[in-house]
C-alpha cells in the first residue's frame, strides 16, 4: 500500500490532525516512534517523548491505521494480543512464585501454571475427564446387583436382583 492510498483510507481519516502527522512521520522514518512523537506533539524533552510514544502506540485509532498499513490480518492481531496477554500473566505468575513460600501448595500451583503458560498445556480443570460420577452403592446392595439411584439426590434407593425382582431399600 502506498502512502497516498493509506492517507485516503477510513482508518487514517478517523485520526486527529496530530495523529495523522505522527503516522506520516512514523512511516517516513521507518517506524521510529520517539521521532514521530517529537514531530507530531512538539515534545522538547526526549524522555517525555519516549514515554508519550507508548501511549500513542496504544491508541486504538493509531493501531487500526498501522495494522491496515502494515497489512496485518485480524488473526495476526488477535495472536499478537494473546501472546501479549500470556506474557503479562507469566510475569505476574513468576512474581508471585518468587514471593511464595518454597514447597507450599501455592508455590506448587503457581509452578504448574507457569509450566502451562510456557509449554501451552491444559489447565488442571481441563485435564480431568468430564464424566458424571455415580455414587458408590451402599453396602446394603448385594454384589452384582444393579443399584437404583434417586434422580434428584443421587442416593441409592433400591436394586434389582438377577431374576428380575425389585428390592426397595426404604
């Protein structure tokens, strides 16, 4: 996409005048955000321009325009967001792991979460099978008999013998 085509897009036209100057400078200087910030926002202090450039890059209008210019697809953008979120979460987990008591349950769980984030494993809840568990029949039900369960409470209420007789336990 040429600069002229880019400047005719809806994403570019939605930007403020200073954002447009920022985008034009950013593209012209090969992606140097601090220089673009100094040019567009008249920053005299380079440190201030560095800090403010992060805020400019987080602007939704700027990101939409840059993604269009750079030809990034929605999938690439979502993947990048996911990777950024994963990295933030990983930093938090590692910070909490450093502060956790060694060998504690909290430390073990944080270590497992760190492993899942780094290696892409499933969470503990996803690892367990999602089968409905029936309670074990009471000792009053003889071995080999088919137990009956109350539908609401799951309590054993009777059983059927091999010859077809029904026995109620209440």
